C-alpha cells in the first residue's frame, strides 16, 4: 500500500506594492471629498435659512473671493513642527546678526492696490488700514471724493483734486447744510467726480452713521449704487466699516455688495 500523497500549503502570490503616487492620490481625494461636502452643506444651510437664489449666488461669490486665504490658513494649520536641524548646520559658524526691522504693522504692511472699477470693504473698528490704502492709491486717480464724519488727511494731494462731503456734523461756511446730507444727495454730488474722465477714488467711512440716520435699507441701496457707479465709470470705491454696528446678517448683506473684503 503506497503512502498518501503529501499536500503542501499554497504559497500566496507576493503582494503588489502600491504605486509611488498612491499616498498623494489618497490625500488629494480625501481633501477633494471634504471640500465638496463642505460646499454642499453650506448651500443647504443657505436654503434652510430662507435665502433667495440671488442671495445664495452673492454669498457664494463672496466666499469664492476669500477662498485662497482660507485654503492658505488651512494649509498652515496642517503643517507639522519644524524639523530638527542637521548636525552639519549646528557645526557651521554662526551667521552675522541681521538688523532688527520690527513687527509688521498696518503702517508697515504693503498697501492694497485699487484698480479702476474695483470696490473694497475694510472691516475695522476705526478707520486705520483703509486710510493707509487711501493715501497709497490717491495719486493713481485724477480726483478724490471723501464721504466721512472726519475726513482724513491725504498729504501731497492738491485741494482742487479733492471733494469732501462731511456728514454727521456741522457743515462748512460755504455749505452749512453739508452735515445733514442724505444718501441720495451724496449720490448726486458724487456723479460729477466719478463720471469725469479717469473717474475718481471714492472713500467712505460713514456707513454706520448713514444706517442709523437713514435706515439700513437706504444705506444698502446707497452702497449698491456706489459699487455700480465705480464699475461703470472706471472709478474705485474704498469703504471702512465697523462690523460691530450691525448684526451678522446685515453685515453679510453689506459685504456681498463688494468685490473684495479685508
């Protein structure tokens, strides 16, 4: 009687190594999925809160305008701590000390460039960054129009190139009623400088006062007119606004009117 045949265990085939770029593809796909889910959730929230299609479109456009900043912040938050230096760098002689330049402040930061047709809203408690942007861009336009309770100084700008519309205070001797100007009257006085050849740089830091004195609806319509006027005449609009003056939804309504928000 012959011995039973001895069976040997099957040897599994060697596992295939994943492609070299598999890890990158997985990370990209996971990030893409997270981004799409977040966008769809945000859209559903807007619909649930009763926003109209026009409002949803403007909310989405405003979010897209700030998307690069949000992505950069997300990237920085995911970066790991700095790696330990190699021994070679530790053994090198120390480099000469660099001169201290001080922290970056609103005054030392590069100024924002305003282009014809552009509108920019600066969120700040008091006009500071917007004034720096104003002074850095005033010479790029043939004229300046200021709507303010306390018009800021712009050194080097000729007086005949500037129109000041002071609101919320006493008028000037030449125009005693200037301090009580309504948004409609301000719009009428801004037509000439903005529709002249080359347009104008329009600076506004009195929206809070106008919203209080003439209602929010009137002020929002005034802002939309300003943005449209800047686009159609090749002018630029710069507004300093304190978001604490209104509730979150009303602030959002104002922000959506602008091309850019800082």
